[in-house]
């Protein structure tokens, strides 16, 4: 098990070093570091957008949805015990859930990707 983890880390390190070496060699060949960084960003921004829309936002949505259901259950238990409900935490979680559900629609216009 430890050998597999070490091998995976070694492969990841080799991939990162190869990528960094390619970027540095491009910068030295052209003599333009800003151009190398900009071209790397232009190549990667599509992948970043896809991963963010298809992985990061759905994970955040699921976590917030689970938290909302747990909080609603706790609100019900609190209502049965004390006869009153504190809506503020549930409303905040619901607002964050709505924000994260709709974020892919407008976030890229703000970030300019």
C-alpha cells in the first residue's frame, strides 16, 4: 500500500516537474516569461472551467444540501423540545445553497474566463 502511494506521488511529481520544465524551456527559448505564463493559462483555462463546473460546484452543492437537511432535522427536534424555531442558520445554509447552485451561470463573467 505504501509503495503504491509512493509511486503515485513520484508520478505526480514527475508530471509537475515535466510541465514546469516545458514552461521554463519555452520562456528561455523565447525570452518572454510573461508570454509563457499567458500561453500556459490560455491552454489550461478551458480545463479549469470544466473541472470547476463539473466537479467542484456539485461537491459544494451536495455538502450544503446535506447540511441543510441535517439543520432542518435539528430544527424540528428543537421545536419539539422547546416549542420555538431559530430560522437564521437554516436560511443562511439555504442562501448559500442557492448561491452555489446558480454560480456557474455567472461566475465566469465575473472572472473573465
